[in-house]
C-alpha cells in the first residue's frame, strides 16, 4: 500500500526558502514518477511539478518554475521540493503524489 509522509513545512517570510520532504513506502519508489501539488485556502488542488523515476526529467507549472526545484533520492525513498523566493501566494498545504495517492500534506505559510 502506498504510504507518503510530507514534512518540512512551516512559517517563512516572503523571499525566504523551505525544503519539503516526502518519505515514501509501500511501492517501488525508484520505478515511480512522483509529483507535488498544493491546495491554497478556499481553492482547488494545483499541480506544481513532476519528476521521472530516475530523476532525469522534470516539469514545472508556470507559477513555480524558476523558483522551485523537485528532486529525489531513490536510495532513501524520499522526494524533495526546494522552494526559493517564496511569496504569500505560495501559502498552501503541499502534497506529494504517487500512483494516484497522496500523503496528509504539510502546511506552508508565507507571511511577514
């Protein structure tokens, strides 16, 4: 059974950085494409980024391109999202996805 646990969220000032992690288990992580999405208060789920199983290929939404970087460590079964130059509009609950399943999410709040 797919099990995903996101962590690393918190309160950060505008312009700051955070790195989110997603610990994965219950499936073959190294063979699975992984993605990040987020849900802001009162809004729907927004897809952010995807990474191929080997990490060779990545894609980003226009809203986070050039500010966020997705990566993975297949030896640790862990997915990451490095977020730089954070803006108040980035405030949301962030989820990692695998095989159509997601974790409980981690809250990111960008505020001065």
